[in-house]
């Protein structure tokens, strides 16, 4: 909301296993299941990696801007198709359950069939080159002391995104 107030015309790029488009959940519109509902109505929302959705979310889906994991996971060159859906000014939101649980198991609601590391870095690097990223978030890390690989993935992802933004 703050980004939209400041820049007016923004696109939101959401990397997530879940569409998070419910208008409310468990009595709250601020539930994590509703995170993208406002963005779907007030911004150009592009969703990537989605593989879990409730039927109540269906009316809010923009099928032109939806990149299902099942469609892109085995495909080449999907990254540019995603970027082509975005305007010039982009807010980036990454739910770590977007990644496949084989490389990112430490999250609250893991879903099989996610994306891997290098194709995602390719997307993010191309994004930073071609668009203006005005902010980003990385959410849903649930650290597991018995296995720290996911924590390192999240930290490295921050580092990579900052590098891609500032190398331009
Ligand atoms: Mn999610």
C-alpha cells in the first residue's frame, strides 16, 4: 500500500506456492492467506510458482498474469514472459514456499513441485536489469535448528537481489 501511494502505478511480482487471494480468512483480512487480495485489485499483480489455491480465490485470479508451477517448472525461457507482464515499477514479494521443498523445506506450508535456484536467479537478475524494483520482501522462513540449509538460501537470496539491484 505504501509503495502504491508513493509510485502510483506499480506492478507486484509475487513468487509463491499459494495464490493468497482470499478476501478474508479466519475472520481477518490481514491473515497470511489474504496477503495478495488488495494487490490483485489495486495493482498489476503477476503471480509465479502457484500450485495451491482454494475455490473461493478463483474469482480474483487474473489468468493472463498467472504462471502456474506445473506450466513453468519444466519449461525454458519462462522468465522473460513473466517480465513482459510487468510495468516499469515493480514491488517484489517472495514467499519462500515458492521454492521446491527439496531446497527449501523450512517453511510453514511446503508444497511439492516448486521452482529451483538457478532459474529463479535468472528471473531476478533479468527483472533487476529491465525494471525498477522499488522494494521487496522475503517471508515465511521457519528455521529448523536441525537443518540450516534453508536459512542460508534465504540469506543468500537477499544478498543476490541486493546485488542485482545495485549492480545496475
Ligand atoms: Mn505461500
